[in-house]
C-alpha cells in the first residue's frame, strides 16, 4: 500500500471489477479506521481563522477557529450565544485584539463552562476550545487550561480611580506625582482576576481599603503600598468589590505583620503574642451561637470597670500603622449610666467622657449621651470625635475595627464593616507608646456587663 492508502492501479490494467475492488476496499478500510479512531492523526491543522463580530451577544460559527471581536469595537463585550452548532462539532475561539475583551458568558445563552463562571478572552494568546453536545457548547479539558494574565497594559490613575481593560496592568500616579491613592477599580466581571504593579519604584501608590465610594477590600483590612514593580497586588472581583485573597497558609512572605491577640475563653482571657493582661470585674462564660465569649461584670460602685486591658502600655505605636479590632456584645442588664472604651490607649481610660489619656479608640457613653459608636482621638491637648452612624444596642454583636495611616496622620473607624469614617487631627504623636483595652465603666451603683469574644492589634 502506498502513502495514499491503496495499491496503485498500473497503466494498462484491465477495466474489470478485480482491478478496482482491491484498492477501493483498501481506501474503505482506511476511512473506517480513521472514523473509528484506530488510525491516529499525524497532524491536525485548521484552515485560516475566520473573523466574527458580536451582535447582540451572538456570533454564528462557520469555521473550526474564529477570532471574536466586540460589537462596535468597544473595549469589552459579552458573548452569550454561538449559533451554527450541531452534535460533535468543535470550535476554538480567541479574541481578535488584546485591547478589546470578549467575556464568554457561562449559562447566559448556549455556552456552559465547566468551572461555572465566565471566561475572559483578554489576550490574543488565550483561547477557548469548545465542543457541541447537541444542545450547547461546552469547554474541553478545562482542568488543563493554561491561564495567563497576558501582557500588562499601562494605566494612569485619575481622581483615585482606574478603568481596567485586561487582567494585568502597570499603574502610574496622576500627573506623575510622587504619591497617589487608588480607591476604585472600574470594570471586571465576577470571578475575574487582576494583577497590579506600580510603573516606577520612584512613585508610590497607596491602594486604599474600604474607602467610602471605593470598591477595594484588602485582606489585612489596611491599606497597601505599591512601591516596587516586582511586588504586584493580586485581586479577584466578587461582582461588587475587588478583593485581595487571603495568603496561602504558611507561605513565605516578607510583608508579614506583627499580631497580638486576646481570646475570650469560658471564664478566662487567653493572650497570644503579648504578656498576660489585666482583667477586672467578675468573669463568667457567655458563649453564643456565633462564637465563644467571656463576660465581665463590673463592680456595683461608680467608677468600677469590667473587661480586659493590656498590663503594659508599650505594645503599639501610631508609626507602626496599627489595625485594631474587637468582637464584643454590650451585655444584658442595660447600658444606662455606663461608658464603654475599646481601642488603643496610653494608659487605662477612666470614668469620664474624654479621659486625660492619649488614645485612638471607640467610645459609647450613655452618660453623655452617645447614640452611636463614636471614634475618638486625643493627643493630650485636644480631643476629636466622629460618629460612626452605627447605633450601640444591648445584646448586639459588634465588630469594631480601627486602623491608622501614620504617613498621612489619619485614623479610620468602622463598625460591622460599615463605610469607614476618619479623623485626621490630634492623633497621638507617631512615637507615643500605646496598649489596648476593651472595658466597661459603670457610672452608678450597679454592675455593667461587657462580653468579649476576641480583640487584637496588627502592626508593622
């Protein structure tokens, strides 16, 4: 048999069935084996790719390989439906231009992707291989799909925002300023990933966490500085916000922050990373359905305290960019004639609405009275307060979080993940030594209760 899969018919052979039956039978066998898969392909090649433009989310397949472009050459477009399919057909699609994203939509039309989320064709090096099952297009071997972020696109911040056009970007400050803030990232579809790196080591970009009107949420709850092109920031879009994934457990990192923790555990507090603290009041188990809590009830004399505080007040400094948090409940029995102090202090707070104690802290005082949780800073000269707008209610679980941006002299306050509010005057000096506490102080002849699940502080 020759390379053409049949025996050659020699010149002058008689025009009889015997002359033709043998080579035709050989060709028939070769085709049968090819269809059955018993004869492998040496090469599989496709004809030149066909260009298709999306119209109303739809394209019509006519070739094995197609380059897809957005409708009207817009920056991004959705591909919902691919017409022209029947059982067994295969199709490879790529974007026509790396500057124009094609978002292949899962489950919107007749495309079903194994990972059950959209797939973005944002670089001409990326492709999607599809198979038609008689009803819809499904992707082939998604587990083997090589995901690449592609070539980085250059963006410049404008009014604290950028609009992404691909999965990887270098970003520069507005007007090539020495520093700039990034609060908002426009663009993206749910499940999309993004890598950001600064254009120049000489210009520093501060990525702001959870700013009012912003859509960036960072794993540490604190801002992140982009000051080295070799150390990019990775984010994932959850459909509302760009979120920094938590780091892989036990990963080797050079940006780990120091953490001090206190856990309420039955009738005791357990400290991690700091000396044993000082407790006051009568301790009791107050475990709830959401977590373990330790309850502390102050004595029934005005000025008595209940709760936990650090024994020393040299654990934290403003210049270390601390992030403090506490999970607690204002205890049963009412909060009238009581003051709650939670946060960072230069010494133990006392039974007044503005103690002579330098601090960056939360206050709720029914004596004043406060209606909501208040953010308070005090430098020993002038106190400043800001309303978090979140009411303090007995029996409610609260997650209090404050953080300090030392370089800009700003303290930010949030309650139960509310939008942050800030104070930027009269913070303690950068080098002031601070500890931390979660205390209730009674202002009457009755015990007051605070229930603490945990509190802690993270610093540089």
